[in-house]
C-alpha cells in the first residue's frame, strides 16, 4: 500500500474528519460572535481577521493531538500462544502506548482546549485594550442629537483620533453672555472672531460656527458634543461687560479626559476687544502647539482703533449668520455703520460683501436689486483685499460671487487658492470652491471639496444644501437625496432641499415620491411630477397659475419672483420646449444674475433641449450678459 493510501487509512481510523468538523464548527460560531462584538464595540475591521489567524494557528495543534492521542488498536494475540506469552505481548503494547504519550506529552486534549480558549482570550484582551486606550465607545450607547443621527452617513466620527488631513481639532463653543441681554452680540461676535482666527492654523481642524451653534443649548455632555462634531479639543468661555470694560474667561479642554490644557481670564477696555480676541486665539493656538506637534500659530489680523467700528462689526456678524431677509438687511446696515466710523476697516468691507452676495443667493426681494447687490459685493471685497492683502474672507467672498456671476475661471480660481492658503480650515471656502469646480464640470473634485466642508461643518443645513446642488450637477441623484434629507433633518422648514429631493426622484424615475413633498414656491417641479404620472390636467392648471403669478414681478415681498421664473424655465426644458425655456430664462436673468443655478442646467432636467442650437446660443449670451452687467456701473 502506498504512503498516501496508508495516510488516508489512518485518518479514517483515527476519526480525524470528525475532529476537523467539530473544530471548524466551533471556530465558525466563535467567528460570528467576534463579528458581532466588532460591530457593537466599533472595533477596526481587521479584528475579525485577527480571530481567523488565531483559529488557523490552533488548527495544527488540534489535528496533531487527534492523530497521536487516538487509542492504538489492541494487539492481536496469535491462537495457541501460552498465557505467559500473551501477557508479554500486552505489556509490550502498554509500554509502547506509554512511550508514545511520553514523547507527545504536550499534545493532549486538555492542552488543545486550553489553546483554543487562550486564542479567544488573546483576541478579547486586544479588543478590550483597544476600547480602553483608543477610547471608542459602543455605537449603541452613543448619544447624539436627533438631527445629527439623521445625517450620520456624512458626519465624520473622529473623536479621539484626528483625520489624516489634520493633526489636531477644536470646536469653539458659544461664549456665555453673563451680562445684559443687549450684549448678546458681544459674546457671539467674540466667539465668531476666535473661530475665524483659529481656522488660519495649518493642520488644525476647526469646526464651523454654524454646527457648533446647532448643538448649543442641548443636554449633550462635553464628550458627546466633541464626539458629534468629530473633535478632540473644546474651547469654552464667558463674556461679561461692565461699562466700558469686558471680562472674558476662557479654557481649552481635552474632551475625552476632561483635562484642562489651558485657561485664562482677561479684563480689557471695550476699545481693545479686537486685541483681546486676537490674544485669546493666540493663547489657544499656543496651547495646542505645545500639545500637538505640527501646528503653527495664527497670523496678525486686521483691526480697528475705533471701538464703535468694532462694535458695529460684531453686530453685523451677529445678523449675518441669521441668513434671514431681515438679518441680512441689518447686517449690511451694521457693516456700513462700521465703515462710516472707520473707512479703512477691511473686515467690515468683507462682511458687507458676504451679506450682499448672500442676499442674491437666497433670492430675497425688496429694496436691493440683485445686480446691484453683486456689484456691491465685488466692490466691497476689492476694497477689503486692497486694505489687507492677507484677509482670507475678502478673497473667499469675492470668489464666491464671481463664481455665480460667471467670471473667467482662472480669475476665480486664483482667489480660491489664496483663500485656501490663508484659511485652510474654513468650511465656507471649501464649500464655495466646490461650486466653482462643479461649474467647470470637475465633479469628482467638487464632491471632494464638498465633503471637506461637511467635515468642518457637520450639522449645518446650508452646507448640505450646497453639497446636494453639486451632486445634482454631477448627476449623483442618490447623493443629492441623501444630503437634502440631511439638511431637512437639521432644518425642516427649508424649501430648496425639498425641491432637490423632488427633482432627483423625478430624474430617477420615481415621480410619485415628489408628490408627498411640500414644495412651496417650487410648485413647477410638482407639475413635472404630475405630468410624468400622466396627470395632465392638474399639471397644466398649476403651470398656468404660476405663469400668471410671475407675469408681474413685485420686489416688495419676501422672495423675488425669479424662483418661479427659473422653475418654469426648467419645466419647459424638461418637456422639451426650447423656445419657452429661453423665454423664461431671459425673464429670470433680467431680474437676477443667479436666476437659474447652473447645477440645475447640468442635471437631466435639460437633456431634451441640451443640444438645441438656439438654447445653447441663448445660454452663452445670457451668461456673458450677466458678467458684463455685474461689472458695469449702474
């Protein structure tokens, strides 16, 4: 008999198949338990592979034990042998078994079982050390605000560990105003200024003010806030004004350990508040630099010697963040008030540029014409940059408006490059740069920049709306729906995210989904969905009503009629009517340089008329007219 056949015969005789089956079955059950623990404890994905390696290491031991510990067959005693000879043969067999056990004393079933348990214990020890030392809490018991939970797909959960792009991370919590309620803007403004200056630090991830504000006033603990925002450090403080003096206390905390890395108290005359916030920002960055290798401090910032100018500037920033029609109007008034006191105050010009540009973006009607708003925004940004060539907000805001006004690409990109260099941790700069990249059909880069903005501003609804628009242009309709849903979870009253959801469902062949959405002034999109479902009569009736409403634009209302005109242009483009599309586009662009967002034009809504020569020519002409009209003096 060959050696191979003898080996197979021995395997059968010693029942090694059964041993292997039992071992593999036990290993499979253990592996399933390991997978469940890996998911439950948020352990790295290589932990199950570690268990597999340990199981394979134990396999030879079990097989070898089964092979040598199998009880040998009893010796065959020949017939007719004397009793003494039979006893001698049995003694020899017993001695052979004893010698085999002595030579293989390590290979026992007890040792094999202990080895299996040791492998599982080793895996458990590594997992326990990971949880304790790295600080990963079980995902089931993490407490997040409801809004944050609904946008989990894009919220980077990096508490306790920095991302590869950043070597440190911090969130500046809103400073508490412990004085008069009329001084709320003071605490708000100082918080905003410190956040902006820390965003200049290379390698430091600074969460945008919008996301931090969204979590203020909640019942979350400090570690939970840090976990939700994906940061390791938190800055908090108080502001108290007494007469012409302000007292500010501030402390830098490592959220996971609640260790106070740095703290200080400042008392300054009100006229020195700019110097105060600059001093605090430098103190925080110095504390972080001392703790984390790879960071450098902030640069000098523009300041004013006029207390009234700085106070008006803080009030303007307070209203700017509200993004409402009244808020932007009051912000522009405050910034203009600051400039009336100090006409060389560059940040006030940058603030005025931002408020003017956002007025057009949100489509507000009223006393400020949209083309005049863009001219005011560009002029103010130019002055800010001329006064302070290192003012990132000036470059960022100018680039944002130039993107929407169809300025030459190279000119806009140069502004963004400067802004990104000066303010590397600004969600606004990354998000606005994504819009330019989408405008130029560089969609992969646009998505990448939009994701960076989300990382820096994870619970800001406006940030996700911008991401959803960029995804719409890239025809990533699933991503558009996801980001729009995230925005609505954070701010249910927004209309644009619902419009983006409806358009995406329509283009994905799911028109029935958009009929469940309240689209408000975007009712033309509802008409598309009705038409797609064969409900011609209600669709036509709705379009006729919208056409009548848009026939006499009025600027004394909350929103201008440009929204209806732009949606009607999209409706007829989707229907394949190029002539009416051109007509409504001309009326819309006559009112606003940002009449119809280019990302809607890039989507599938315009596919039926995209190659129409007349429409192509009209769009090129209208974009050129927008740029010429924006840069021309009235």
